[in-house]
C-alpha cells in the first residue's frame, strides 16, 4: 500500500467503510453565507466519529487548523471562483498541492465543471494537480459537475455518469458528483468506477426526509459516502443533521 492509498483509507470510517466529508469552502463562491458566520465554533463542535474530513480553502485552513480535531482529516480545496464571475462556472487554481501540504492537508480537492467554454483549462488544472499530489502521496478528491453553456440539465443521468467516469479517467482518488435520481444508470457508472464515489448535497433542502431518502438511494447504488455542506451547516441543528446522515450511511 502506498502513501496515497493509506491516506485515502483514513477518509473512511473504519467500521462502516463509508465517508462523511463536510465542505466549508462556500465563502469564496457565495460570500457571507448563512451557517458559516462562526467557523471556529462550527469546527470545534464537529464529532470525529461522524465526520471523516472537512474541506477548506487555504486561508481559513491556516487560521483555524487548531480548531479541527486531529482525528478529522483536513482537505484543502485548490480551485475557486465566485458566483459573480463571467462565466460563473469557471474555476481557477488558487493553491498548489505543496502549499496545501505545508498547511497540514491530508488530502486536496479540485472542482471541474464540464460542458462549457472553460472545460479545457479546468481539465488541464486537474491533470497537473493529480500528478503533483500523487508525487507527494496526497489523495485527490475531484468534484465534477456538468455546468455551463452546453448543459440543459445538470442532473441528466448520462451527464452524471460521464462526470463519474471523467473523474476516474483523470486520476482522482475519490469522485464527488450529484445524484442523478436514476438508480440504474448511477449504479452502472459507480460499478465501472475504480475509485470511491461520493454524493453531493447541493442547495439546502426544506424536506429533510426526502434529502435523507436521496442519500439512502445513492448508497444503495454503490456510493461510498457523501460530501455535503449546506444541508449540514445551514441546518438548525448541525449536530443532529450529522447524526441522521450517519445513521443512513450505516444502514
């Protein structure tokens, strides 16, 4: 087992072999988003038995690393873009893998949107990141979405399946995609993917049961876990939301 595989194993619960990653990188794209006003308190309150990793940009990772339980993996997000940009789906590298490692990262993540006029640059960035990270024994989480001028429906089952395959083909160690809602095509894509697939949460849902049912269905299709932010940190009780999510993953 190489260093990258060893670190990747730590992103999964030892018993259930599932993963809950908590992305807290939304401040770059959204600004002062509700739920992330007091990042220090949020991080200090996380249960390491429920959360395997948190995803932060480099600035807050440097400022708040002392607030993260050592048992929770730190994943530093390397790409960024704001919702005010033209186009808003463009993502650029804003941190190197070496800088992430210097800051204490256990893994790195990168965001790629396919089906638009910036796709070639984002794929180039991902290729560079996976090469650099693997030289240092660092796992890469690829967040792949179908977004942009060529995309009509981001949850089109064919596009979600393509996103899963794209992450694997580009050398990611974990792939994060939205759940398409089509069990047959999603299961097929997950089975064909040689690395774990995690499900995104998307915007805050008003119907908690429907949200948890979506996660349960994705897990039945072979997903290995979730990378969910707003449906946790914007919940009126984030600790309760994490417990409910963990219960679904352990069924």
